[in-house]
């Protein structure tokens, strides 16, 4: 499941109800945006939401992550475009060979900062997590970001949907979903 949102029925009806959101890849984003257009406030809970991704296999995980990234691209295209900067390790590894001996400095700094960041997050969440897996995740995250730049389709609950430039979804059979 996705995030939990709460609003009054009259607000949902005023924004056009669920039919207005039905074809949107980023339905939760648009629900908040439409509500704010009516002058309603968006409030965030004071709790950290624990998200567990339990996909059956790597392909399902990848399709899920690609859909998330493609969703971000549909509502924040500029932000998504520059989000590659949040994956510094692969970028530094690509640039380090052209920096000669100095290439090790940014690589060391990025690894140290990533280690500190990883430990702080794990401590705050009271969780255990492999630093190596976190580093591999950075490479996978960058690849998914890149794929989302060009992806025109996403998989969702066993169906494939074409994604229009404005983030609207169409099924492969041409029927609106």
C-alpha cells in the first residue's frame, strides 16, 4: 500500500472526487495539490512512516522503484532531473580516474560521509543495515533514476500503463484507467 491520507468528504467532492484522480500516476500528489488550490492546508504527521518493500523478486522490486521514480518525474521534472546529485558515489567513481591522484580525495570524502549518514539513519530508526548493501543501493538508485528519464511505461499491480507527459496513465489497450 501507499501513504495514508485523510481529508473530509466535502473536500474530496470539491476537488472532483476519485474520478479526477483515477488516471493520475501521482494521485496522492494531485489530491494534495487540488486540496491546496481550494485553500486547504496539507499537514504532515509527527511520525516516521516505516515502509517495507516486500516484492516477490528483483524484477517486481525494480518495477516498483521505477514507478516511484517515474511518478516523481511526472510532478517535479526539474527536481527529478537534478536528483542524480543525491547519488554521489557512482558519480565520483566515474570522475576519479580523470582526476589523477587527487581522485581519491573526493572518493574518500563521499565514502566517509555516506558511512556517517548510514549509521545515523540506522541509529535513528533503531535498525540494522549493511553498509555494503546501502552502497550497492546507490548504484541501483542512479540506474533507476536514469531509466525513469526515458521510461514511457510503468507496471502497476500486474498491468502495464503508458505514461503521458503530464503524468496521466493509459492502459496498453488504449482504455483509460
